[in-house]
C-alpha cells in the first residue's frame, strides 16, 4: 500500500475509488459526490462479486468500518446550503491519490494518508482561491474525533478563515483510540 481500485462500492455512487493504505487502513472516496464516504481497518476488499460478469455488483469491504460520513456535505463556504461540486480527477503523490474537485467553482485538493499509529486518517486540504470563510462539517456520531491545524472547532464544524482555508490539515482519529 498505498494502492487503489476504481470499483463499485456499497454506499457510494458508481464512480467510487477504494484506497488501501498502510497500517491496514482503507477508505472509499466517492468521485461522483466528491467526498470521503467511509473508512475501515482490517483487510481491504473482496472484489470477487464485482468481477462476476452476470451483473453489476459491489466489492465487499473486508475490514470493520470505523468512520462513515453522515453529513449532507462536509466542506462548504456556507453553513446553510450544500455546495455545487465537480470532480476533476486525481494525481498520485508518493503513490497516494490527491483528489482534485471544485466546490462552488473553487478548486480543492485533498490528500488522505494514515496516521502513523494506524488510529485514523490525516486529510490535507488546499483551497488556493478561497476568498471567504470555509466550513468543515461533521457528525459527532460518525466514528471519529477531530483535530485541525488551522481554524477553530465549534460544535460539529471547523470554521476556517479564507486565509486559513488556503492550506490546512484535519486529523480524524477513530473513536476509542484517541491518545
């Protein structure tokens, strides 16, 4: 690891990307809706049903899902409406995919790596053209605790100034493993 598959995944649109990370961590990125859908620990995937030519079927997650996004959309410039999103693709940086998408016409770059101890994910964001505050919204029952390199956590959201949004990191730690 890291390596990835473009594959049908349960709970995601057909444009899903499953990524296997070191420390037996994996995640499902939904390119259709430009978001991290869920993350799991343990074995990666069983794609046997997916490759069955009889019907479109999903790959099977082999580990235990510890995080599932429960928001209408996590990253936004306004707290009262979901953004318009558009997937632009990804590039590999040291074999890790950096996803490129837009929210309300602004470029977003997101790189997801494992925490060194395997207890969660490190999500690095760049929004170089941010000209207004940015919010990262989460659900307290999604399976993770949050820390941020910039901005402030207030309730179930991280508030970033336009300047802070240019480059920031959100660390998601699996609940029950925080140190």
